[in-house]
C-alpha cells in the first residue's frame, strides 16, 4: 500500500504526489484510465461549481470547489508530464511569463492609468504574440464557451475597436427593435420549433440583451444564474403554498398557481 505523502511537503507538491500515487501501479483504476481529453467534462463541471460557490459566498464551498478545480490543473499536467510533453512547473512558468509580458505598465515602462487603456494594450500585445495567426478580431474568441459568455466576449472584443453603443441606454431601442421582429416572426410563421426566422430573431434578441448587461458592467451568465435560482426558490414556495391550502402543483390549474405565485412574490417584497 502506498504511503500517504508527508505533511511537511509544500502543499502543491503534496497534491502532485497524491495524483502521482493515484495514477501509479498501486493507484486508483479510474485515475489511471484518465486522459487529457477524458477529463475535459470534469474541468468544465468544476469551473461551473467553483463559480456557483463564489456567487453564493459560502467560504467553505469556495475553498472546496477551488481545490477541485486546482486538482484538474494538476491532473492534466501530471498526465502530460508522463509523456514528457510539459509539467506543472511549465504551466506555472508559462502563465507567469505571460502576466509579466502583458503588464508592461506594471513590470515595464508603459504608462496606463485606466482599465480601458489596460485592456486595449492587452489586446495589442496578445495579437502581436499570435504573429498574424489570427486574421480577424474575433478569431480569438473560444468556440467552446457557453453561448451567453461567448456573446459577452464577442461584444467586448469589438468594443475595443470602437464598434459599440455609446452608452447603455442606447441599447434599449435595439432590444425593442429585436422584440418587435420576434413578434412579427410569430405573426407570420407561428410560434413553433420549425420557424427558422423566429429562431433567428430570438437569437438576435438574446444577443441584444447581453449587450445591455455588458454596457452596464454586469455579466449575463451571472444574471441568468441568479434569475434561475430566484425562480426555483419561488416555485418551491409556490408548491408549499398550494400544499398548505389543501392541493398540489399537479392538481392545481393555472389560475390557482398564478395566485400562489403572486402570494409568494408579495411575501418577498
């Protein structure tokens, strides 16, 4: 049986030693079978769980979820090191070098006094590093991002070259325009899942709403996550309300559910 790594080790070295044991001859069959690609879902899941813990503000959960996310970095690095591709040290050195290179206003002689200037300089350095590999401004947007986050990133990219609304309230007429087009598409083709025009117009509406949240300094993904949680909380209370009054959500009609919904909302206000 392998020995548990000594507590005297540096915490990162201790974690790496544990991962090495788990992937070793006497380790865990599941860990031994994993590859860099097989662990992609785990990275995404742990990133979302860490983000959710941060949103809720539960310190114990944040600590746990950031640990789970760190494990994914160590695991990926360990798998790569087994075939001499790169090591955890290479990963750390790479990000350290990039941070120094992309902060010439901190580690160099550039004078940048505001966030917008910093972000613009960051993009200039990033494009120079790519050495022409990205022919278009939006080539650097990651394809694998969730759609709301990707929309936010697209809009941030074009904002940096001046293709943007002057202020948040300027986006509202665009949202109204897109909503009108959604209504028109429903009138012309009906609200069904084979109405391609309606699907396109709803997508445009979502993109415009994302633009509004970005312009006021908010994040669409976080706002929708909060709205989801609020709906879940209220619907749970709606079910409780119905049960307290002798019925349940399966048996109640829409009018009774709407009444319960309003009662729940009024309790919160």
